[in-house]
C-alpha cells in the first residue's frame, strides 16, 4: 500500500531585501497541512533562528518519538498490555561540519505506566517490535536508541530510569 503526505512550507522571512546577505533575512516559515493548525517554524537559534518557533531538528526528534509511541501503543494492545500513561523525553544529537551536518543519534526515553505490574516484562519487550515498526525510524540514516521504563502506581517495575 502506498501512502502520500502533503505538507506546505512557506517562507515568511524575506522582509524587504530577501537573501541579500546571511544576516539580511529571517528564517521564519509556516508549515501547513490542510485542515490542521499551522506550525510556526524557524531555524535553530544557533543558525539565526527564532527560539519561539519550532525548528526542523526538533520536529524530526518529535516525529521519531511520536512514531515510536504510536507503534508501541499498537504493540501493547496486541500483547494484552493495558497502558494507562505514556510520555517521552527524546533527545537528538547533531554534528555540524562545514555548511551542513547530520544527526548522530536520537535517544527515546519512553516512560510507560501499565495497569498490571505483572505485565511489565511484556510491556518492556514490546518496545523492540515498536522500534522495528516505526516508519520514520526505518527511514533515517542514524541510530534511534531506546531507554524505556515501565511503571505501576508511581513505582518503577522494569527498565532503568535514565531520567533519575
């Protein structure tokens, strides 16, 4: 099956002079998807962007975290694990070289709360398949690592808490 996604990006930072020089233009832009709220974007502040707007690097890390979460929730259902909460603090590491660069890795740190503590091992194992199922992780040319934890009633029941 083929799926297509259409996203519009419009640069809004030309001002009166456009790209006459590196400092003459603003990196602001709008990301549009029909029927959804606009996302205000810019460059990372290091590259003269607006820190009050989302930058592409953040959105890539967010897309990886979202994709893993959605794949994981599906795996939980198919394995009989009742997840009652899920959050992630994902981090990406990027190295610049010359005028370009690349991501070296992204680490996802999902914190999953389950209804039954006896399902903790199954809940932890489901992350491996979720990782393989994530379309976006399968499409990037850098490692996407996982450090999941499983919780029940505020108590860590599986995994090592990297947030501690």
